[in-house]
C-alpha cells in the first residue's frame, strides 16, 4: 500500500531524472538550494487551481490537468520575457481521493506524466512542494522560477504612447472548449474535429515560452502580458499599469475557428473571443520600427502574429479601451471573469450573455 511518503518518493524519483547546473539541492530537505549568478534576475510566479472553480475532474483528464498545472505558470514567465528554470508543486488531495487507492495511483501517474512531459520540453526541474489532505476538493498550487538578464524583464507598465499592439496566435478557442465541456462534450482521442480542437485548447494550453524568451532577450517589447483573463481585460491591465489608453481594430483580431461553434454572428463571436480568457497567448506593445524583428521571432516559433491596434494617450488620465470598426470608434466592453465580483454575476450575465457564468479560470492573483 502506498503511503504519503511513498508518494513523495515517487515524485522525487521522477524529478531527479532532470538536472540543472544551477541546482545545488533539490527535493529531499527542508528547502531547495539554488546557485545564483551576477548580472541576472530571478522571477517567481504562482497559480492556484481549485477543483470546481478552476477545473472539474469530471471533464479534465489527469494527464492534461498535470500539463495545464505547469503550463499556466510557464506562461507567466514567458510574459515577462524570461526563461523558466525550476518549479514547485503543492497538492491538496481530498480525503476520499487517497493516494493508496489503486485508482488514485493511476490518476496521479497520469497527472505527473503530463506535468513532467511539459517540464522536460522546457528544461524545467521540479525542486520541491508539499502535499496535504483536504476535506472535499482538490487544490493545485503551481510555482515556477525563471531567470532573465538584469533589468531585462518585460513588465506591464512599459507601454508607450505610439506603440503598436501585437498578439500571438488566435483567441477564443479555449473559451469555446470550456463552453462545450460545460455542455457535456468530452475528450475523444480518436476523433479529429473542431470540437476536439476546442477541448484541447482549454484542457492543454501551450505556453509561448520560446517566443517570450526571444522577445525578452532581444528587448523588442515595451510591455507584455499573457492572456488568462481575456484580451480586453488583460489589455486593460497593461493600460492601467502604464497610464495609457488603447484602440484595437475589430477586423484585426485573430479569432479562432472554434469560436464558430458557439456563435456565427460577428459581434457576438467577437465579444466571446475577446472576453473568454485562458488563451495563454502573449499580448505585447512595441515600437512599430521593431515589427520586422517581432514577426521574425514569431515565424521562428511557428506562431501566427498580428498587429491589432495601438497605444494612445489616456483620456483625462483615465486608461480606457476603444474599438475601431469601419471608421467608427467606440468604447470596448470588458466582460472578463472576476473571482470576487462586487455583486453576483447577474450584471455580467446581462452585459455578456454569451459567456459561461460558471467557468474554469486561473485564480485571482495578487499581481492583477
């Protein structure tokens, strides 16, 4: 029968297969020990995923859940233009989900297979964490440590008036996948369809680590953020931190084909895509003169890359988002998810009727 300590040893043995020159001591003591170097900075990010709030076990295959647990934190490091190095993972396991149970062992074998597969892809070493029992729901706390050259982290507060706004990939597929999951759709590995593509986008997001690292190393972006709350809300974060406003072009927003599974009406599809969230694409602002370098970096990473708008002065000091379409400019609605709204989601439901009220989303973070 597998005990808590057998479970930890199993994780430790898997983590030990990876090596890192800056790791002096990993799992096995009260703390990990890292070797620091002059001329670089360390970045630390954390994401908390709670069952029934951020994911549902009824539709999330454990291997994909393990992948996503790490992917969402890797995306944050990428958004800072840095390279990930180490990770920590804490699990709160429901008492009815005992690790000594054979079915539970299969679940966690799959969970860590997904986790370590992604960690290996980006040379990330798991160096510690913790496990505990919880009364009824699973919790997953993911921490990733990254590095960049001193002074080179790409922040949200660097957007400049006159910057162009750029976006990797397409948006809306993850939100479409969530809607389909909540409506009963499930993963079918033997099926290749737009529906399955939408489910994959939500359950197994691909962090833009290589692109973010290239942008950071070359100093091509003035500001950057990953799309977890939705394009509109995340662009608003950049504007707020930078003290600027932004205008985006309706026809320039790259919407994923999967959005058509939810709505084929252009305005509704647009609202759904820009507010759905969990795309984990990178949104950045940069000098238009550096556009060739940006597109080259995207091409090297095999990514679609789009210019979608520009940064403008804030109106009377108030950061705001504007939408330009057919010569008309009007305010852009922001309907992104809020874990702690000032009132029930009824207001949001009226303003954003196409978005699911109950949704999986990365938990509210103190950096927002």
